[in-house]
C-alpha cells in the first residue's frame, strides 16, 4: 500500500483539498437554479469530483514503461500477485463508481444505461492510454471491471430511493 501512496499520494491530497471547492460548486449550482432539486447539483458535482481523480491517475504517463495492449479477457488479472490484484480490482471498480452512483440520481438512468456509459468511457480511456503511449497496459479487463464498478454503484444508488424514477 505504501507504493500506492508514493505513486498517487499527490492526486489524493489534491482531491481531498478540492472537496471544499466541490461544496462551493454545489452551493453555486443550487443557487443558480433555485427551482431545481438540490440533489441534482450534488449529483452533477459528485459525478465529476468522484471521477476526475481516477482519470487523472490512469492517464498519468508511466515513464520508461512500454505501452501494452491486452485484448484477452482475464489474462492480466490472473497474472497478478494477490496484493496487486486487490489494488488493481479495487481501483478499477472505483474509476466510474461515482458516475454510476450519481447518474441515476441526476438523470433517470437505469443500470443498463449506466453500464453503457461506463463501457464507453472506459474504452475511451483505454484507447487514450494506448494512443498517447502513456506506458500503461490498455486492457479489456479494465473495461470490464470499470463497468462493473459503475453498475454496482448504480444498483446501490437505485436502492437508496434517491434516483429519479422513469
């Protein structure tokens, strides 16, 4: 875990420091459109604030590492050490979790819609990693786990009763 902190501690600190700004944005959006439910402002800001740090992490170049493309499902995940597997799966589940949780609250999105948005976003990110030669593995496993995280978060969101009804 210390390796995670060494690699991404700065992103985590900047994200934590940005929370007051996120609160200010919620307040500003709620005041700008007083007839709209406040939960819309919360959802809009939370989708962005909860997703951007993860995108920042996965789109940060890894110097000296060659890019690699992995299109065989489960190949990368089965080759990881248990500690790395926990970090890899846990991190990938969280990439689009905020989007998955708050999308049904802001828009009347059901789980299949959230999954489609997460797959599209994840494919875009993996493509960018490869095309921009960031020294990362562009893996189909990441797409699956990113989408699963968004889908699980959407299920949690829909079970809270906060989500908009279709």
